[in-house]
C-alpha cells in the first residue's frame, strides 16, 4: 500500500493549478443519464472517485471516454444505450456519491436499484432525504436486501419538497430528477454549494428550466427530454482552501491558479483574521503568510456559504501551530475528528468536547508515522507534515487519491520535500 513521506519545515513558494472540483464532477457525470445525447465535461480531475463513477456509469451502459485539451481533461459521456438500472453494492460501498445515479435513473428509465451506502468513517450519513424527496415526486420506494428500489414507470410529477436538513447530494439528486418530471418542482431549503450551481447551469445548457440558482429555493419546470451540452467543471474550492492553508501553515507565498474568492468567502475571511494576506488576481489568488503572526481563530462548520466541513481537518492542522487557542465546532457530521489523535501524535495540543475541539497552538509539530482515516483527514496530516520538524510518514494514502489530483507534484513544485513510497 502506498505511503507518503514528508520532510517538513520548508515554506511553500510557487504556483499551484487548482483542478476541477470532484464534488462538481461527480453529479455532472451522473447527469449524462438524463439524456440519450452526448454530454461533454471539460476540466474533469484525474481522481480515483472519478474512476469509480466512470466504472459505475459503464456498468449502466454509458459509453465514456477522455481526452486531454488545453482546458484540461475532457470527458464525453453518452447514455444512448442504457442497459442496466442497478448500482451494485461493490461500487456504492467504495464511493457514497454513487447514490447520485438514483434520481437520474428513475427520471429517465422509470426505475433504479441502488445499494444503500451504509455508514462511513465520518458518521452514519443516511440518504432518507433523497428517498423522501423522490417519493414526493411520485416514485414508489421499497428497501429490500440492502438495496433501494425506486419506481416511477409513468414518470415523476412535480411537487414542493422542503429539506428538513440541508443536503448537498440530496439536493443534486432531486434537482436532476425534477428536470424530467411533469410540471413544476420547488426544492425549499436546498443546498447552495457552488457545485449545485455548476450542475444547474449544465442542466440548463442541456435544456432544463431551472431558476433560483445560488439561492435556497430552486424552481424546476419539467421538460419532456434533455439534450447534450458542453460544460466546464468549476474550480475545486476545497482544494484551493487546502493549499491556501498549506501556504499559511508553512509561512510561504503561493499563487493558486484558478482559485476564486467568491467560492471560499468564509474561509478567506477567517484566514485573513488569522493574519494571512490574500490577494485576488485575474487568474487566481495569491496567499502570503508570515508564519510568526498566525493567530488562533474559532471556526464552526456550516452549509455554504459557511465554513465547509471538508476544510475542518485542514483548519485544525493550521491552528495547531497558531498563536493562542482556537475552538473548532463540527455541526455537519457527528464523527469527524478522526484526525485529532493523529495530529496529537505529531505534538498538537487538542482536546475534544463533544462536537467541539479546543486547539491550543504549539510552537513546533514533530514528524511521526500517522494513519489517514478519510479523505480530508489524510490531507490534514500532509499539511501537518509540511510544517513538522523531521520526517512524517502517512499510511493509507488511497484516501488522498480519491480527492486530490497530483498532490505530491503540486507541493513539490512549491519546494516541499514530499514523496510517495510504493
Ligand atoms: C456532500 C459532499 C461532502 C461534504 C458534504 C457536506 C459530495 C459528493 N460530497 O456529501 O464532501 O462533506 O456534502 O458539505 O458532494 N443527511 C441526512 N439525510 C440525508 C442526507 C443527509 O440526515 O438523506 C445529513 C448527513 O448525515 C449530514 C448532513 O445531512 O449530517 C449533510 O450531509 P450532505 O450534505 O447530504 O452530505 P453529502 O451530500 O453526502
């Protein structure tokens, strides 16, 4: 199993190109099921989660292929010959986002059979809201043998559905399903993450009629069928936030090409409060961070535009070496502090009280062998390794490969001493 070895203490300086967002690319790929025409997606990142979604779509009968272009990797998908409506356990178990094929399959084929994803490292993560929403749209839902069976043989019918809790993939699933429903659908208390706006724009380019994009109420006027389209995947705000924190943590200066302040409003303002200088340029963001001035700042995770839970572990690594203390409160997932014991093994001073962690900054972290437990936890250990004294070896890096494209190359180009051991 691959490991990553880092010798810490080098300030990052240079330029990093931000990739297309994994969490935008996955629902966009699933959207190809809604049409028998070709969907072209530009700026698709090269990640193992994208491979898993490609495998799943191939099993459903989708023809897909990739080519390189000056705008990044381009993927063409055609669901002209859908041959299956089943997302099997083996694929869904590997990647929860597989559940994104549920809404499009019911809408286009009238049925779907999707394995229940079960819990994961960061919490129980139910999909009850996806199912309640589809039921409200007229699908008949049954659960049997660990599978969700959804049927709407006469098609879905528009409705008003209010999410009791904001759900990102729940919103995406219902948004996609509603594009082909009869009449109007209102999704109230919808998630407002930029990846949802990116999906809605793509669906509109395919002929859907969606308004309210960027707000918490999406209005969808159903259409008979959708067309193909060519669409660009938005820049990965989580990757941008991660590298901004990496620059801040090492006291470096890094240009993040393609990063946008409007995609990370709360992160940007908290970084500024912590003493980091951020400058927006025409083609990205420059992060300039005098390490000795880094201040502890409290953070609470919230749905967009609040602070993303997917950046909580990285913020904790940053706060581990800040002056003073920081209270980090996780409100989205119930078990998302798996990185705490690992950071403590590197000398961080963190105590967890329920859903809050109190981080008291220390003057120096120490390299150690550590273990990645999930995608964002693993990158927080990379960040800690970059600033730690001595050598850090991170085990189970397959988590990292799910969501960070060329992480070692990108960091090495900014001077980091990081390598993969196979
Ligand atoms: C998505 C992101 C993930 C991110 C998360 C929160 C993708 C592929 N993944 O995950 O990276 O960490 O948003 O920003 O985009 N919930 C229910 N019932 C449901 C659905 C969700 O109770 O049917 C709860 C969840 O347990 C969680 C909260 O709602 O506590 C938010 O989860 P949700 O937004 O659905 O996360 P995902 O879409 O799975």
